[in-house]
C-alpha cells in the first residue's frame, strides 16, 4: 500500500485552491460538495494564503507556481495535492463512486489513473442507484433497532442478517426494504425469532478464485461460518468475510449434524465443495436430511473440473 486511504472531514474548514480553468473548477466542485470553505486564487499566490488552511490544491497551468505552492504547503505540514504531479503531492484524489452517504474511493497511488477510472466505471454498474436512499433509511432506523435490541451482540447479528444475507446476498430486495414497513418487518421477525440459520452449498469450481460465480462470492462475503475440506483452495476460503469462522472438515465428517448445529445457533453457513455440488452422489442424501430437519438451504452451482481441484488446493 503506497498511500494511506483516509476520508477527511473538511466541512466548514479553510481549503486553498490555486489555479483557474476547467481542472481547477472540477476540484472546486469536489471541495464544495464536501462542504469546504474554499478560498481560490489564480496566479497571485503568496505564502500568507496558507494561513489557517487545512488542505491545499494546486491546479495551475504554471508548473513553477505549482511547485512553489507544494513546497510552501509541505513546509507548514499542510496536505497538498498538485494535479497530475504525484511527486509534488502529499495526498491524491481517488476516483469516486457516490451513492448518497456511501462513497467508494479507488486509487492506484497515482501510478495508473486510467485504470482507476475503468474500475470506477465497473463499480458504478454494480451499485444500484437506490443504494443511497437505502443507506439513509438504515441510518434513520438505527435508533429504533437500538431501543428494541439493547444487547450489542443482538444488534450486530440483526444487521449482519439484514445487510449481508438479504441485501448483499442474491435474494435481497433493496426497494422493498426501503419501503415504509420493510425494515420494521425485518426487525419484528428478528425479535420474534423468525429468522433462523441458513445453509448455502456452494460450488468452488476447480479451485481458481476467478472462476467462482457472482452468487458464490456473495454467499462467501455474507456467511457467518464456512465449512470446507482440504481439496478446496485456500484462496477461495479466504474470500469469506473477514470475521467468518473457518472450519476445516476432518475425514468422513457427519456434515448434516455439523450444519444443523451451526444453523440452530442462527448462523448463515456456507458449505464449500470443489466443482459443482450436484455432481456428488452424497449431496442428494444431505439435502434430504436438511429438508427433514427443516433447515433452509440453497445450492450454488460451480464449474465442474475435479482434475484441477488438487492443483489449486495446494
């Protein structure tokens, strides 16, 4: 990591912008949107302009002026950005994807700006336009959740189930949750104990993480527990959410009993199998046991290539 990614609160604070033209105007719009108190000068910069500034942006067409601004700001330990001159910067502006209060920043440390713009375009297509409204709705709903769920662990489990399983998972309906009663109904169900555990039997494919389906990745990023055996690639297991518990299965485990134990605690469990789960003769029997135990489950297919699984697992 070449730079430390941070989000600065410049609301109401003095920020100096040096330069004019289209590039300077773009930076001015960004600072204005963040609520900064922007003081702009063109080519008549003096060091007194730095008095009280918490951040400086140099966007002049005059390279000598930009260098002078950078040196003066750094001598005062004021963060400074010089447009298109990474060597003169102490911070850089990332490419930004914004959905209301949700902001995603992408940076290459100034090395490949074109790539960051392409990644931004890709992320833009993945985040629905309604995400901002949903985030604001959730923010306003937090107080109600705190009142009804005074225990912190209960609150964490509620938000995990709602945001990871219902929203990030494949079965989420963000528009419905943004409705007048969507979140209230989810909370009522949680308080009543209606939201139990769930099992996703996920195909890990031949072992290459790039060959996972989008749904498989969403399941891994939303689960509480991931079960796997030695044939599953470590790279795929590590795609699970950071605080998910990883369980390496021993020889000939009773999978049904293990899954039932986890589900009874309310966990969302991913059971990883190389290739495609339905290509295994023991999976139909496992599904019958889950059905008999009234455990909710789904199957996430994977690419069938058992010959490559042992290679990727190593």
